[in-house]
């Protein structure tokens, strides 16, 4: 019987955390594109490190919100969002190519990620942009973005979060609330093993949520991120779960 397998991703290229140390621990890197974080030099370095370790590269696109780290909602017109996404993917595609790699998928960041869960106009604009790139879309299972992507024939990479709190409906707890972020490495590692084995994840109220995730994210900018990622990799190895991009 083949071993269970899961993709482990991290948000990198943001100029915070330790991208070089994180790369050997993950199989996919969501590299910022400059709109919420990252400079061309930082992004090129992250692409080089991804190529060095054989890590799949994704373009993490955002609202144009450097001051708010992309975590503030912007009521952007669809044509503007489409252009913003294409601009960001184009920039990272060029940098990845210069590093000897390529961009394989698009993942929205922060407020945009949460918005396209149920904001149909922005979700459709995001999907329209991704369709023009020919890339896959990484998003939350059950989201409007996932639905539109599948209707459009765009490959979808469903995602869960190792270090974020979940509501009973399968959405993320807002970062403004106390239960939004998990901080204990052992708890995070156990949660990822449970997800890999059962396809389920526990919400903050104890409800068991069907996650249906192909990839799991360990944020690269949170305190203790490196320790969390190391604990997750060790726990997955002990459980016989392979870490690889699908």
C-alpha cells in the first residue's frame, strides 16, 4: 500500500522569518509578489532557494496593501483585481524563470484569501485572472473561488491551515479573535497528522470539520514558525506520511 501523502506549504518571500531554513521542510512555497510584502531582491532569493530544494513555487497574490500586510479588505473593481493578479503573477514568473524555476499555482493572501470564500464578484475576478495564466488555484475548500475555478476547468489545490483556528463552518477564525492562531508546536503537529490520516480538522469549539485538503499551510511569518514546521515534519515522518507536492 502506498504511504499517505500531503503537500506542506508556507508563505515566504515576505521579508520576515527564515525562508532558507523553511525551504527544506516544505514541498510548496507561496512566494509573495510585492503587493503585500517582499522586494524584487527578496523574491528572487526565495525563488532561488525553492529551486535549490526542489520546492514547488506558487505566486501569492494580494490586495495592494503594503502598510496592512494585505490583511485589510479592499472593495476593488473586478477589472482592477484581474489586472492586479496578472501583474503580480507576471512579476514572480519572471523572477522564478531567472532562478531556473517556474510558477505552478496562484494562492491569494490574507484578506483577499478570506474575501473570495464568499464574495462572489471578487472570487470570479480572481478566477478569471488565474484562468488567463494557465496555472492552478490554491484556495479554501468549499469557497466561491473553488466553485468558480472548477466550473472554469481550472485545476484546484485545496488547502487547510496547520496553525490557524477554524470555525464550525470550516472557515478561518478572524485574526482579531483570540483563537485565531495556534502557538503550540506539538498541538500543530498532531493536527496535521490527523488531517493527513482522516481528512478532518478540529474547530475551536470542538466540532470536527471535513477539510478535504491536498495541501496544508504552516505560516512562515508567525512566531515559532520554524519550530512548528520542524515538529510537523517529524510527526508526519513518524506517522508514515510522505511530504510532497501533488
